C-alpha cells in the first residue's frame, strides 16, 4: 500500500481569481492559499503599460523576481540613504533585500508579467 502525503505539492496558480488593483492584478500562493508552502510565497503580477505597483516592503522576507514579459523599472531604497533604480526585461531576475522599500513601474508598451 502506497502512503499519500498529507498535503498536495501542486497548486494551480493561474486558475486562482486575480486580486485587482489600479493598473494591474496579481495571483498569490502563500501558506494561506497553499498550506504546504510554509516559508515562501509566489505571485504572478501583471502590470499594464505605465502602471505602478505601489511602494511597499517586506519586513520579514527577501523578494526574488523573474520577469516573464515586458519592461519594468524597479526603484528600491534602504536605510542610510541607500537607493537604486534598475531596468528589467523579459528573462531578467531581480532581488530585493528584506526590509527595503521598492516599487515596480511598467515602462514598456505591453503588459509586464513577473
């Protein structure tokens, strides 16, 4: 007899209803939606051309980004005047250290997905 894991390790992220905000939407898989994922959250973020994912930060976690399509600008800042602006395109990856404020802006002419 084969034992089954108590929680599934498969999650249909694109089948989830999107959370909409001005200029975009996101689909999220955190421990709340996907109980087996205790220490990581996954998000697919779609931004319309010219849209902004508002300034925010994660006080308890780092953030990794992978850009599926489009062009984005990311601005980030930390304590003691540390700041940086980076440009991203399809296939690029980015990193935001824990506690750094950051935003994403779609600088392209098509939807940007990350």
